[in-house]
């Protein structure tokens, strides 16, 4: 085949020379179309470029009327050129005028040409334009000619992306490449973030497109493919302990893609056409991405991420770059854009430079979303295709209130958001004025509003928000940002700083809660099919008692002269709490025996997150000093709804009677047995849901610092007794989640309660 494709390779070398010439953009385009027409022995070669208004404008031609340049246009989907742009695939016709999509443009003079070959100009799966060749003779172009034109289109795509042709656009008709996008997603964390895109997985930019030595490039490609397959096999080997099931099936599918001979053949053909191995991967990846993204089959669309990841791994192998994310060259106003990421990865970024996060996947109860809320970072998830549309450095606005993302926003949108940020600041100032006002309802019920925290940077929020204390201190965040396991002295110093920073306000520490999507790189774990239901939290601590003992000893020493409040997460049976409590008593006795300072008083609690505890409430409440409801996990376990599933996010309502009835039972039994109970899940920070919690009997809520103001404003306008009567009556009857939410919102509107 390489003998046949000597012409295309010559064309690519000539194109490289043209790209390097010090000439204007229009002259360069004109020279390119003449070069393509001469090399492929065609009478016409034309370049159409997609504009922001959805029109494909003729930017250069050899063979059609020169007067049609920048005048002839076709809408996407109209005519043969529009059809290619819409479907992102080549069109090869011996008699173009008989095709049902043919649209005649008299200004071009193309009526004398019959054969037609057009290919999309693609970059990262996006259609930037269409490249066309035509002849008078009735003929079908060969596969080698189609491949050559596609390869040439790839070179044009890099030229377009470099911004060289922007000045050629008709005034008022911007190019689609720089088109503003308003994208809709789900609001994960409140706030407004204005800044520049920083891709979490930086796009690999291929700069060397044209091969000097095709045989050597084929060798490089084969070696990189072997390395890729070995890495995928290694992934599968490391995951084999997870056994059969979905986890194993996904890895097997991953290996199937890596071994796919059709993919390999297309890569080798692209190299044989004259591209470097890197350029071949970029070309084939872009073609497949464009086709799969437009597929009606949801399974094929879901495989898009697998293919993207494989292609990026192969590119990094070829270019000698390490796999994985990097935050180098982080701008001072960065908005991280990613398909998905873990909580630890978010903490790797410089908080002072981070303005927002945008995710293609995820759910509001993902730990990355929880950490983003704790840090006060505007976050929007479930934003379809944002990674492909964005380029690092693009201006972007993240609206964590409405779930909107504005990519490359026009000036009026930027100005509107500047005003919105000012309005938000004024509203925050109103909340700050409530800081020292007690959180009491109109009928005199006092409510304790606490904040969730996990880092020293959270401590100033305690005073700024006017919170009563820290209802949940996530100790695992200290471990997640450390490169190795924190030593006893480091933990003790950290916990002491936290308690000193809180002053006379109480702090409730949660023992180490890792596992699931919170992975510590220095603790070896085994892959699990359902990590949320697996070896995590108190289960890990009891199986690794040295780890738990070290943390408890550090907490006891740090609390010298104070009261230590400690609760254990993911308790499933009362016996687990008893074992953990025994470790605390043992460590406390050890410190006293050796004359070490220790806490004056220790209060131990459990997090109620596992539904099994609903049938052990009396036994548990008899053992604990306090109880905290972890509503995020309790909700996902009760509803069998994975908190990380994009497809299930929002499917089940937290105001469902099926969830509120167990919450009511917990509140009533705790009250009957004289044990304090609080809610520290995400629903505590949403005014309407918090209003329902108060009506169920809860008097202590813990939330993100930014939620304290809105929740307090709601409480100050609330008459709780009549609401409690109404809500309990509804829960005792037959009511749906939607009816209950509608009723609560109507109540708030009538009572003029800000929710």
C-alpha cells in the first residue's frame, strides 16, 4: 500500500512547507487548495469553515468561481457539505447531483462537476469545517484518496485551531471554533466562578504531524501498542481479585478495545499515508469520537470515554509523557474541567487559585462535590461533552446556583455575571448581619447550626458564619492531602490546632473514614465491585487497629483539658461501636497510666448511615452519648441508589416519605431516650429540606459554612409547631414525594419563609 500512497506523502511534505511560509492566512489557504487539487488530480478543491451561526462558509477554492469565496454558504444539514458536517463522516459520490441532499449554489458554478468527495475537518471530535474535491468525470474516489483527504483535513484542523484564520471571517460571523456555549448541568456546590479553563487531563497536543520516515513511525506505533496492551493487562491482573461481575466486565471490555484489530489497522493506514504515529492516533481518535458521539446507541456513546482514555494513553506513551492528571501552569483564576475526579485530586490543586470545577459526570453526593462545598468552590456536574468543547485557557463562568456553565461567554454575559457576583456579595452581607442572631423560630424553638469542616482553612468560617460549633470534622482530609501516613505527633498537633481554633465552641471529630472513592495512596487496598458497601470507615479501622489506636491516642492527647467528642462512621452493628469504644477506653487508660495528658471528658457517638441500625436503635442509643445522621449514605443505602451514579442523580427525592419516616423515627427515639441527635448530611444545608428536618424533631443541623446564613434566615421566619403538625399528618397518610415537596414549598410561600 505504501507504494500507492507515495503521492499523499509528497502532498503532506508540501503542506508542511506551505504551513511554514511567512504568508497571510488567505494566501496560505489558497495555496493549500491548489496543492491538494494538483496532487489528487482533481479539478476542484474547496474549504468550507463552520461559523458560530451554523453556516458553512466557503473560505477558499480552486476550480469554483473565485467570487463565491466568503459569499457561498450552506447550513449544517443542508446540501452535501452540510450533510458531511452534520454526520461527521466522508461522502464519496460518482454523481453528486443525483444525491437527495444535493443543493445547487449558482454562485459557485459547480453544476459542471459530477464526482464529489468531501470529508469533515475534525478536532477532538468537533466539526470545524469540510474539505471537498470534485471532478467532471463520473468516478468513485479510491479508499487511498479518501484516506489522503482525511489526513489533509487533520492538518487543516490544527491550522484552524491555532487561530490563524479568525481574521478572515466575515464581519459579524464568528467561527464556530470560538463560539460561546451555554451548557446545562446540575448544581453541585453554590457560588459563582469566573476564570480560565484548566483541563484536569491536559489534552495532548500533537505538533509533529508529518512523518519523516514512515517505516520508523510504524515501528514506534507497534512498540507503543505493545506497551498499551501490557498496561491494560496489568490493570486487569490487579483487578482480578475483585472476581466476576461488572468490575471485571468493564476491564475485559477495556482490553477488547486495546486489542481491536480494526482500530490498529486504521492507525497503521494513517501512518502509511504519511502521518507521524502521534498524528495518526489523533486522527483516528477524532474520527471515532465524532461518530460515537452522534450514535443513537447509548452503549456506544458510553464507550466513548473508554476509547478516549485508550487514545490518550497511547499518545502519552508515544510522546514519553507520564499518564495521569497534572496541574502545571495553573492560572491564578483556574476553573478545573474534568470528566470526573476524586476528592483527593481536587485537594491537589492550589485552593487560592481555584475558582470553580466543572464535571461531565458525578452526582451531588459524590465526595468530590462534598469537598468542593466544604471549600466553597462553585461546582457544576453532569455537563455533557464539556471536555471536548473546552480548551485550556478558554474563559469560562461556572454558576453553582443554576447549574449553568458559560464557555467563552460574550461580553454581555460576563457583565451580567459581574452584577450577579455583586448581588451575591450583598446577600452574603445580609447573612453576615445575622451572624450573632440566635437561630430561633418565631414560636421560640432554638436550633443549633453547626458547620462541616476538615481542614485548617475551614476554621475561620466558624466565626464568620456565626455557627455554634463544628458538627462534623472530617479527619480523613488530613490523610488525603499527605504523601505518607501522618505520624502520631503530626496528628496530635493538627487536632490541637483545630480545637484551639474553635475556641470554646464544640468540635465533633469523625474517625478516619476512607475507602470507597476516598483512597489513600499509601494504604494498600483491594479493588471491590461495590466500594461504598465494602472495606471502609470503621470496618477498616477495626481490621487495622493500630491505625485507629494511633488516631484515638492523638485525639485524646490533643484534647488535654477539654472535652473530646468523637464519632465513628459506617457503624452497622452495635458491637462495632462497642469495640471502637473499648479501644478509646484502653487508650485513655494507657495515657493516664503513663501520666500523659488526656481529655477531661470523652463523649462517643455513632453515625447512623446504615439502615440496619434502624432495627437496633434502642440498643445503640443506650450505648452512645450522641447520634449523628449521615443522610447522604443513609439515603443511598435506603434507596439502593449509588450516590456516584450520574443516571440516578436526582431520580429519588430526599423529601420522599420513604426517607422522612425513618428520619422521624430516629429523632423521636433519640428524644425519648434523652440522647442528642443531629443531621450532618447535605440535606441539612438546603433550606426546604432543613425546614422538614426541624418539623421532624431535629434541633441540631451541620452543613457547609456557606449554608449557615440561608438556613438561619429560614429559621427566623418559621413557625415550627403548625408545620410539624401538618408534615406529620402527611407522613401518617398516603402521600408521594412530589406532593410532599409541593406542599412544603407552598407552605413556605404562604408563610413568606425564604427557601
